[in-house]
């Protein structure tokens, strides 16, 4: 999900992402996992095509690849 807000020389874009991989032994996923993340991008435009951006991100996850492999 992304939202963009523009006012004058400013652009603000916050966004959020969620993913989920459920347990599915038939395809080798022994334990489900998920990720949650978000970010905000702020940009200020100046003269002559120059802009100054700033970006902050956060991400978290459950599970790891070693837990999800069935042999």
C-alpha cells in the first residue's frame, strides 16, 4: 500500500507491506513465516532539477529459511 502527497516542492510517500507464507508441507514449507515492513520517502525539489531525498525503512520477519525446508 503506497500513498503519495505533494505540496509545492515537497513529496511525501509513506508505504506499508505485509507478506505471509503459510505452512504447506506438500510443497516443502514446514513452518510458515511472515514479514512486515514500512518506509517513508520525503523529497524536496530545488532549482535546476536538483532534489534532496530522505528515506527511512523498517522491516521485521518471523521464521527463517533453515526452518522452512523439508528434506
